[in-house]
C-alpha cells in the first residue's frame, strides 16, 4: 500500500456502534437494546489521498440510521444525514459521515 493513500475499507474495519432501537411499546425490566443487523453494500470513496483534507464518507446498506457510529481509525464519527437509497431490488440507506482531514493519516 502506498504511503500517500489510505484504503477506507481497511480503516473502517466494519466497526459500527448502534444505539438501542427501543422496544415495540412493551415495558421491559432490563430495557435491553435490540440488535440491528447491518449489511454494508458499498462505501464511497474507497480511497483518499493522505493529507487531502476533509471529505464525506458515504456508506450504503441496510440497518443504518442516524444513531449509527463509525469507527474511523481512532475516531468515532457520527453521520450528518441518512437518506433512502436503491440497492438493486431492495431499499436501503445511504449514510453520510463527515471525516475530518486530521483523521486521514499521512
């Protein structure tokens, strides 16, 4: 791998944190969060030149929402927006995550 480029797919390492989705209105003594199954279809861009500055990472898939958190290197990032997207025959979400330039290593 070249020093001046970083592959986002390696950096992401598919580490996402989801907040609990809550229940279906039922009261639970433990209030345990529900597990949401993530399915990542694509990420864009797939690479960024180190030192190139801020950029927006778009993650497309299912199970993505505004409470999704993305581990990018040592930073935990929050999305700026989520919008419906088309994943072939399935409806999915496109999550926009702003990545500060200092999080893209040299």
